C-alpha cells in the first residue's frame, strides 16, 4: 500500500486515441466474442477458483474495477463477495452484452455496470471516469479535472501464453495508474516466469510417428520432417508431465503488478542455468508462469502430474546451431533431440519483444557435457509469434 501511495502521486496521462482497429485487433476481439473461449476459461478450475478465492478475500465493501471482464464471472464473484460497486469493462460487443445479462440474471444489475469498449479509446475511459466520480465523497478523493483514483480493487485476468503473449498488461497498467486508489489493491499482485529444459519425445512421436509407420503399407516417412517443421516453427502450447522435465525449474523474471509500468513486459532478456537431474533427449525449453493473486492465494501454470490450466506450458523447440548466438533454421528440430545426461549443464538466454498483439521470441544456449567446461553443443531458435497463425510469413 505504501508503494502505491507513492506511485499514485505521479501524473497520469491518457493514452493516445486508439483510432480504427486493424485486422489483428478486430480478430482479437472477435475471438473473445466466441463462447467456446469463455467456457474453456471457466472450466479451468485452477484459474477460476484461484481468482474467486482472491476476490472473496479482497473485495468486500469495495469499489471494484474489472478490466477485460469477458463473461463477467469475476465481476459476479466480486458482487457475491459484497462489493459496493463493480465496473466491468469489455472490448467485445457480444461478450459485453452477455456479461450484462449475467449480472441481471443473478440479481446484481444494481451492483455491476458493464462498459463496452476498448479501454484505450477516450469515450470508454471517460465513461469509467464518470462512473467512479460519485464515490469521491466516500473515498476521500477525486477532483473534477483529474482522473478519479477511486477504485479500491482492480481485477484483471490479463495473462496470456508465456504470461505476456497478447500484450494485455498495458491495458491493465493504464487502468491501475488512472483509477486505483492510493491504498488500493490489484489482482493479481505479482506474476513470475519460470522455465526448464524438457524432453519432447512424446510430442515428436505423435507428430512424426504416423508418417513413419508405413500407413497402408506405403513409405511416407519423408513427410515426418515436414510435419515437425510445420508445428515447431511456432511455440507449442501443450501440457508437459513432470517426468518430462530434465532439470529443476528456475524463475527467470518477476513482475510486480502493483507498480510495474506498461512497457515492463514489452522487451525482456533473461539468462538461465540448469543442471540436468533426469537424463533423456532434450528438445525444448518449457516456459510457464505463476501468479500471486492475494495474500496466500495463487496458482502455477507449470508442469504437473495432475490437472493443468488452460494456458498449459509454452514449449520452445530448438535445433542445434553451429556457434554461440546462432539460431537453427526455423522449425528444424532433430527428432532425436540432444542427449542430456545427469550432471550436464544447460545455460542460455530467453528474450522477447512484444509488438502490439504479436511477439518475437528468441531462445539460445549450450549443453555442456559433464558440467561447466565440458564439451559444448550449441542450440537456438527464434519465433515470429503472431496472434493469428496465418499471419506468420513463413507459413
């Protein structure tokens, strides 16, 4: 709370008018208008129950702002938890209408107000200003000429694959700086990115095995390499079982959601070092995240022997390169992987840059046999990770 009080003294500038949406942005909001996507998120019990527990802990008798409310489930939880008022903002017209109807059907339409629009558009954030301003007398703030920092809790499920894909954190950060009260709270409060080398043998077998099985008595084995290349030129979203993880996971980066600016997620480079604890073929670096939602409440999207979240893990498959700093040709991953033995050392860097909804991702490193100073094999991969697969220029 003390950090928030200091941060809130800084002037808040409204973002430039977003203007017309481009094709990617239109596709983005149309995707969140599809019911199947919201069902997938609601059926993710780890994610949804975690948010519900945090909201019930934090939102009683509070003015709550829900950014990217989707189906309205988190707003409904806030109303159930006893929130005085909930302002829910959603960019998809179809989904906003469904959230509004959900509030009505559950008897919370006097508590929940749904605002439809992109938060970056002036008409939308001015509407939120006006909805918050009446709470100035009860919260002790809010001058007419300044954005009213009167939201006592801001909740947003802004996280994408590998935490930052889709680049929604900036919208959340703008809302926090414009409206969060000096003593207010955010859900989630912090997030962190974790990684570990893995064996992707099961995925390779699933992709290539059929083509190598002499279907109908015919040799179609030449298709296997093309099938692998087609899949591995983009990050793979898949649930990895714990026994496929070859080394103890490491935390690469921590994001303090209470104070980190919007640009904090847009460009990062982090080094890693692992000691192999389970021998096997190494194919990829698995990346996932953890969220601290509220005191003693959170969840992990990491490898597990039990239920996985809908985010699963982001698998960055790589090929062997000739020298440090080089990348293997995109998508060309040797099916046999790189043999990792107990005590081998895996070091390298993971970097990314966000550009609107898309990302450039690079991972590179080396496998040292027997530990530091041993015979080294270099590997790497780079990805042009587009929101829409058909936007990838290499497809």
